[in-house]
């Protein structure tokens, strides 16, 4: 019997996907993979998070495209939120990428998520391709660790450690009776 290749992969429903109310359509398409959702949350993307996520893009595409992509993911053109998800299961990365389609929406299959809903913005050259999905096991691990803390996932696949920290956290205000 073949050994299972259980993987986790990051999926981001980007600001253009949220503002166009495509979340349900995207989740329905991704359900075809038969993978489980191991984590999900709405995130307001700040510059630090955007730079961590797209750190290799500056070298590959240059400063101008890098800055436009940062503006895009931070919501300067649509909304300042993304839906971050971690899918898990056998061959999760390739299954999700097949449903998502090629990064360039013009080259993506018309039945893929990016082929149906994506576009290239002529003024910036940025691909508004509705979703991001990890392209390799190494990038999946790196990206999941950027977007999620271990306790935000139902299944933890990567090594963890306990740390004692002191930090101020926002909490719900206790009501006085």
C-alpha cells in the first residue's frame, strides 16, 4: 500500500475575493479536494505581515511590483481583510493548486478559481487572482508559520515549543454588575 503524503497548505482568500463576495464560491470549489480545514481566521494585513509573506517577490519582480502587491494584499484597493485558511490532507498542495489554477488569471483554466474570478489590473500589472495557495511543502510550512500560531490550528504538523512570554493582549472587558 502506498504511503500517504499528508500535507498542510495555506490558502488566502484575498481582498478582491472578499469584496466581490466570492468566499462561498471559493470554499465550495475547494471542498472538491476532500481536504479538512485545520485553521481559519479573518486577518487585517499590515505591512510587516505582507512583507514577510511576499519577501521573495522584491528580488524576483523588483520594487515597483513588490509595492503594488503589498498595497493589494493590505487592502488599499478593496478591503483590508483576507480570509486565511489551512487545508490538510493527502497531497493537499497539489489538490488546492489544481482547483485554484495558474497564478496568472489569463493563463488559468476558465473553470479554475483564478480563471473564473481573477484579472490583471492594467494600471499596475498586479494579478488580482482572488486566492493565494502555497506552491511547495517548504513554502507551505513557512507561510503557515507566518499567518497562524500553533494554537490556532486543529492539527499541528510542525515542531513546536513552549515559551513563557509577557505581552499585553486585548481581552473582553468584564462587565460590572
